[in-house]
C-alpha cells in the first residue's frame, strides 16, 4: 500500500490557532499523535509520518509558540500541562477515539502529562529518550538553555548552529541541520519557553513514570540524553527501555523506515508487562 501523504492544517486552541501535520485516516486502530522536542515542531516527524499512517491516522501538532502555532501569553509561564491541553484540543478536532503517543525529549513529558489528563483515551506511549535529571543537572541546563538576546553579531544564531553541529547524529546531512536550525528560529524571542517548562516539570515527569498505567517503550537513542534515559529502569511501572546506540539526532529523517517499524511493532503487539532495560 502506498505511503499516505502529509497534509497541514490549523485548528482553534486555547491560545489561538494550533498548526499540525496530518497523515492517513481514522481506522479501528488508535491514532498516533507525535509530540516534538523544543524548540522544534511537528515537522520533525514529517518523513516518518507517511510510514506510520498506512493503516491509521497520524497527527503531529506544533505546541503553542512553536512551528506555526500561535504563542501563549508571557504570564503565567507556559507549562507542560498547557502543552498537553493543546494536544487534546488538536485531537478533539479529529475525534479519532483512542490514541497512541510518541513523545520526543520535551514531548516525552507532554505525552505522559496528556495521558494523565485523559487516561482512558490513551492506549500506549513511546518516549524517545527519558529526560530524567539530577538537581545539579537541572541547574546546569537552566543556564545552558537560557535565552540569548538578539545582537548585531548574531550570537544567538551562532550558538544555535554550533549546538546543532555538536549534537549532529550519524547520517544527519547539512541540509537536515539547516532545517533543524530553521525550526529553532520559528520560536522567536520565546524559543526557550519550552525548555523552561520542561525543567520546571522534571520532578513531575519522574512521578508520572512511576504511576503510568499505559504500556511504555523508551527508545533510548544515542544523543545528549542517552545516559539520562538509562535511569528510567527503576521508575518503570509498565514498560521497557530499548537502546539504539547507532541512532542519534536527525534519526527520524535518516532512518524513517526502521524507526516506523520499531514504533508500529510496539503499538500493534500484544503487550507483556516488563520493567527493565536491555542491558
């Protein structure tokens, strides 16, 4: 069966319009909702969506303030729970019935928060990396991801590009890196609001992992959260960690076929309760 195309549209949300990508159509299988890292957008999933959508609906929204979605107000500070509510505002527009979540970095937190908001509507969850931090790491990351003011020398953009190059994964081309950079710029001066929300949510994410009832697969790719994600094993209530040491940043574009196969195998398989990694 030919891969479905990816369409784009807007729906009304709490903070204005929410932009999303759509592939496939609703079937008896749960829709897959793809939740991006920050400061990216649903575009991160564009190449894998058609492969996931051969027999189901797939949605990839942009959180408020990212991609082409409208910004939330500056106060109160936007939270992971706010992003999760926005996800349900998108899902409600399509009314697919049950959903499966794929969350990536910040999206891992959003997926679990959304599942807590409507536990009966969520079948299974994939977290691409588990952002589990120590107190010292949180302090370090808050400094590292502090917003950089605009200046005539372009310091913000230089730092963005250097970080993309530093964390560039196997097979990630310069064109892919440029696309990643472009997504960073869409956040404007609010581009680090999502990281702030994630760091504020770090303790809640650990609690949500412990209490999660839905089956969870942690896909631990070899990026800046590889070691952090290995901490998840003792927190898993109903899931498992699988390591992918040959996959890194850009893997959704570099290896869409095996990525989609891994995700669909998990979503479509009968789940047996497990709670350990794959050491």
